[in-house]
C-alpha cells in the first residue's frame, strides 16, 4: 500500500471513530436531559408550579365568563333604561297636556278642549324634542289618542281637583305597569311569549290587584281602557325598537 493510500485510510478511520463517539454522546446527553427534567418535575416545587399554572388557567377562564356576564347584564340594563326613558317621556308629555287641558277647562265651559288633538300632539312632540326621544309617527298618533282618552275620562267625571288627583293615581300606575310590561317583552331570555305577556285579562288582573292597595275605586270600563292603553303603548314602542 502506498503512503498516500495509508494516509487516506487513517483519515477515514479517524472520521468514522469520531462519528460513532458523537452519536453515542448525543444519545447519552438526550437521555440525561430527559432524566433530569423528569426527576426535576417529580420534585414538589415543580408539581406546585404545574398546579399553580392550572389554577391560573382556570381563573382566566372564570374571569372571561364573569366579564361576559357583566357585559350581558350591562346591556340588559341599558335596554331597560332606554325603554323606561321612552315610557317616561310619553308620560311627562301627558302631564303637560293635562295641565294645558285643565287650564282650558277653567278658562271656558270645557267644550272642544279635550278634542284638540293637534295641541296634544304638539305638546307630546315638544317633550320628545326636549328629551331627545325619537318615536314613529304611528306611535305618536296612537299616543295622542290615548292621551285624549284620558282627558275624556277626567272630563266625564267633572274636572275637579279631587277627580284629577284620583285619576292621576291610576295613570301613574298605568305608566309603571307599562314599563314593567315593556321590560318583560324586551327581556333577552324571556320565558313567556309576547302574546301571553300582553294578554288583556292578565294585565287587568294586575291592575285590580294593585287597586286593592289604593283608597280609590274605579269603574270596570276605565280599568279596561287602562289595560288596552298599556298593550297598545308597549306594542307601538316594541315595533319602533324592532322587538316585535
């Protein structure tokens, strides 16, 4: 064998030996690292860190759920606030029309005062403008008729301070029950159908039950009218707010 061939043979043998040593060493280190990690994670401190990590993860999930529930609750309250605002705006408009109506009655014999629907609409729209409330023309027109109906109920009994005081107790409850009914209709997860919520007999039953706590009595015809106005008002606003 020539000197050149011997030299190449020695180089090849050395390279092969180094390669084998490298592979064996890598396997040993890999196994050593695995054993070290395994042994380390079997220590109590490592297990505590794993548990703590799981707790943090669970807390994060609970935090997200809690935040979501808070947002849902906030949105629900926001919707209820908007519905109350619309109802109260119409009620304040009615009170303004009643002040105008009683003044007209006192200034004259009362003829034609309660029939001035144009003035009623003007007063209601002014209140809406003042409060920044927008309602459809249909809702305003229907509320004008409901307002006129209440004027007529007072006029039929004689427009005295006692009559106005007695009827205002009923009309105040009409507004409160309108808001209560509106909340049920606009509830995101209502368990009762809108048809059942707006059932006339159920609403009249609520009115009669409330009247048991009042020192006044009212004709059945007036109670029927109150129930009808509540249903009509809730229906109109529900349509305006895309609930129905």
